[in-house]
C-alpha cells in the first residue's frame, strides 16, 4: 500500500522548483503573445535574436522566474503529458474568450462611429430614409439614435430636436 502511494506520488507530484500548472499556463500564454508580437513586427525574420531574447526575458521577469526555471518546468511537464495536456485547453478557452471580447468591442465601436458620423441611417429601410431626408423647415430634425439597435426587429430609439417657430 505504501509502495503504491509512493509510486503515485512520484508520477504525479510536482517537485519543488517546478511551476504549478496555473503558473505554467500564465507564462505560456504570455510567451505565445510575445511570439505573436514578434511575428507581426517582423522580428522573427532573422537578425533580431537580441530583441527576441529581451522580449522573452521580459516575460520571465514579469512572472518572477528565470529561463532555467521555466525550461526545467517545461521538461517536467513534457515528461508528464497527462498534466501538460490540461494546460492548453484552458489557454484555448482564454484566447477564444478574449477574441470574442475584442470582436464584440470592435463591432460596438463601428456602430458608435456610424452613429457619430451620421451613417446610422444606412441600415434603415428606404421608406424611412426618405422620410428622414424630407424633414425640413419647421419639421423636427432627427439627431442620431441614443443607442444603436439591431434593425431586424426595427426598434430604434431617437431624440427629436423640435424647433419653435415665431407666430
């Protein structure tokens, strides 16, 4: 029984000096982000080894570890694939959540820019666009919507600026 417990502990217990799976996940995430920045900026094309090394070292410094500690942790996790396999699904979920956030933020900013620039009418049916363009003189002037709506249900909130005329 004790021998079995010892074998289980040796095969699954993380030794001192090896990053926890949560720490490893955070470091790997930041290293992947650093790689993405280096790829986009062209530093991976060659001749920029110093800059690349500085970038990776800044990731290690952020996490308060050395390259040697990361490397030894990586070797340990590579030798324990069942534990290493649990790291990447959480990384993928994080990347997907961030991608969704930034996509939604970009769409929201586009809609707000359309309102700000007056293009908010572009998605409206022709009859309503004509009615809006024909408002002149003492008729109400339409100011862009307070909030951008999905025009599928055709709900739109507007502010109207009414001009008083002298009698």
